[in-house]
């Protein structure tokens, strides 16, 4: 973090939201010497989409973010490493995914490895802007299908089915109902940092990183259970107040500010942006909010009294019989609501969970994940047990405890993370989303930098991640620091 600089100690700054973006913003401002800063957080806890819990044993479960993605240039990886917060558990290279077909037949490891390796290669090509020109205007799903059709694995018995599994699995990375909705070429704007992609945190999980960020903050700076209802900006001096921004909370408490940094999720903005701001947001920002994607990914944790899967099994993956020709099964625009009856087909599989030898974690994304949220825990649990029993043919005991995330219906998030839909210029829209208000000094009496925007969805290269959120908070804090440093010169 940069060295403290001379800033206006009197500038009143309010940060809305205490996820990674809000916490990095406030800690950067405090370190730089800002003294009148407050964070208003709607929930009774900090962290937002980072939610470290202990529902089963003394060991943690991450209901939201779990990994730090990439090492080189990842500030959260560096923070975690410097403070000994990374997992010290041995690398689990000797573990394998077990792929099962409908009806209890296990697929060959070799075929699974070959198809997943090809899939990774195709995705990497898209991420590195190296996909053939002919594929560039396609959706990610269409590009993958076309490229796979050129491979010998396309005619290798179960190859196409495993490839469909890979696509379903990729939906969790994209928080999408279907890869046919996601842009192939836009993937290249997302930068995958070098080094191991899946870095695990130690026994304290992501909460330990949040605690680290908060450790030097003055007490009382974060106000919990303080949901902001509306933000009035561009106010002219009146009745002794010279602050251009006023925040009104759901409990009617009012906060005045010179600057507000809004870090609420894109999901919350999609639902509330039209009514939350007065005057309303400029059209460019409203369009960015509407056009960028914000999908749902959920986790289903099943805790058993005893382990029934082998020690070397990293995950039990479910390969359905539908092949690539069944595109409509996974497109959100398919007719009718029949897909609700088969929502469980979107569950990719059940992965083993660090420090929990008897817990499996099921993953589900998209509209099916949202639909799953409407069901009772018991129904979801029974469905998962049915799948595990029928796919593996193993003797699977009953589940003793279950924990299911419901991010899509969490009114403080309304989804899981952002993505770039097909046909949308992600880079441009993310930039517009992150632009501060007023857009320019349209009139000399409008104060600059009244409403600033941070949060993962505003990061052009690291969207959908914790480090993207973290860096976006620093970016906006630094914008204010620069503003006051320049003013002093
Ligand atoms: C299931 C899941 C798995 C994930 N896995 C990973 C992973 O492994 N690695 C990774 O890098 N990323 C992962 N992510 C994404 C990552 O969690 C997010 O990108 C990141 O945490 C977003 O941080 P943020 O600060 O932008 O937003 P948030 O964390 O959403 O913070 C916004 C805050 O604003 C608050 N708020 C909302 N409305 C109001 C209001 N009106 N007034 C006041 N406060 C309000 C919210 O309560 C919240 O605390 C995952 C996310 C999910 C859901």
C-alpha cells in the first residue's frame, strides 16, 4: 500500500458495503490520513460474498468465495502469504475426479483426463485472445462446440458427454445458466494471473484476511445493520450544510458526505439503481448495470457421519446422457418451465472439502441454482442423495447435516458474481460502471467525485473475484487521495 500522503482530514467519506471492496477502500483511506470515514453495512456481519462459517465442526466452511485465484500480482495472495494465512496442507496432486455415468457406470480416468485437458486448452485460448478469428463472434458455448467437433475425442464414445460436463462445470466459473449466453472473445479481457489458480487459505479461511484488513481500523468506523435506502447527490449548500451527498438509511438515519463510495453488488444495483439515486444515474451507467451479467452459483454442503468415497477421490462428477445436441437443455431461453423439473441436472458433481473428511460440496449454477433456492433443504438433500446413489451405485448413508447457500435470494447480494454476456462490450461497460459522478464537471458549482463506484463488477480484468473487488476499493480510495493531494499543490 502507498505511503501516507497529505489529504484533507475534514473530507467526509461514506463507504457503502463492507465486502472486500468496501474494506480495502476504507483501510486505504484511513492509512492515508482521512479521519472522517464511515462504512455503512446492511448486514450484521462484514464480508459480503465472503462468508466463513463453522456449521459442522470447529473447522471452517466457505459459503461464498473459497480460493485466491492466481499468485503473481495477486495482492490478496501476497497479503495472505506475508501473514501466514495460506493453507499449509500438502498439495493434493494424488487425488482424482471420479466420473460416473447415469446408471452407476464409472468412466475411464484416462478419457476424463483427456477431455478435461482439451477443454482447459480451449478455454485458455479464449482467455489469451488466441481463438481463431472464425470463432470470435460466437458465444462461448458455440465456440467450444465447434472447436470440440474438430477433435478426435468428439467421436470417442463418452467423450462428448464428458465435454458437456466440462461445459456445465464452466457455468459455475461464469455464473451462467448456459455458455451460449456468454461471450467467447470477451473472456480475453479477464486476466488470469500466473501461478497456481486455486490457492486455499489456512484454518481461518477468508475471514482471517478480512480480519487482517480491519485490524488497524479505528473502532466504530464500520456500522453494521445500517442499510442505505437512498443516496441524494449534487445537493447545493443549504441550512448550514455544505455536503453535496446525503445518504438515507432504511432505519431513517441520515448521513452527510463529501464523497460516497458505493460497493454494493451488481445484483443490488440491477434491482435498486433506478430508485436508489436522486438525481437518477446517467443513462450510460444504467445501461452498463443492465447489460453486464450477474448470475447465481450455489454450494450444497452435505455432511455425512462417515465417509463412503475413496481416499483418493477428489470429487464425484455426474455425467448425464444428454450430448451437445441438447443445447436447449442448458439455454435459459428454452421454452416453458420444464427445466424446473430437472433442475438437479445442473449439479456438476460433489467435491471433497478441505479439513472435512466426511463432507461433500455440490455445485450448481444459473437459473437452476436460483430455482434450487426456492426448495426446502430436505428436498435438495434427498435429491442429492438420490443422484449420489444412482450414479455411483455405492452404499451412500443418509446425510446428518446440510448447509445450502442461497446467494440469488440474499437481498444484500442478489446473485453471485458478474460476467460478460455475448454481444456486450464488457471492458467498456465495466469502465462505465466504475466511473465517478458527476461524470464531468458539467457546471462549475457541481463538486467533483461525489459518488464513486467500486466492487468486483467494476474491475475490467479481475471481475468476479475477491482480488478484483479488493483492487477496485483501493482504486476509488486512491482517486480521492489523488484529488486532495493535487488540490494541495
Ligand atoms: C458462491 C461464491 C463463490 C465464490 N468463489 C470465489 C473464489 O473462490 N475466489 C474468488 O476470488 N471469488 C469468488 N467469489 C466472488 C467473490 O466472493 C466476490 O467477487 C467478492 O467477494 C465481491 O466483493 P465486493 O466487495 O465487490 O462485493 P460484496 O462482497 O457483495 O460486498 C458488498 C457489501 O454491500 C452490502 N450492501 C448491499 N446493499 C447494501 C445497502 N443498501 N446498504 C449498505 N450495505 C449494503 C452487502 O451486505 C455486502 O456486504 C465467489 C462468490 C460466490 C457467491
